[in-house]
C-alpha cells in the first residue's frame, strides 16, 4: 500500500502543482465473507464523492471505476446475453 499511495500522491501533487497530503496514514483490511457484504462496501466507496459534494450522484462522478463486467469465473457459453 505504501508504494501505491506514494506513487499516486506524487503524481497527483505534480499534476496539480501541490505539495499536500493525499492519503491517510493508516489502512485497514477487512475480510469480506459474502457478496452482500461486498456490495455494501462497494456502495460505501461509490458514495464518497457524493458525501463530500463532488457529485450529486456517484454515476456523475468522472472518476468512477465501477463498470458492468462479465464474471471471468463463468464460462463464456454460460454467460447471459
């Protein structure tokens, strides 16, 4: 995490011509035991820009990362069309 945070913070600061903290110091991991729990965590993350006023809806936030994708664990002939 330190390498990811360091590289991304450096890139953000260079691009914005800033010298500011981008990330919090600590990170916490959490084992997700169900898809329901995963969905709740994903929703929490997607709502972050809405909570701080960067977008009215998470889908309007230009840097949203969630896109519909086919499940890579399902064989192609079994996937719904």
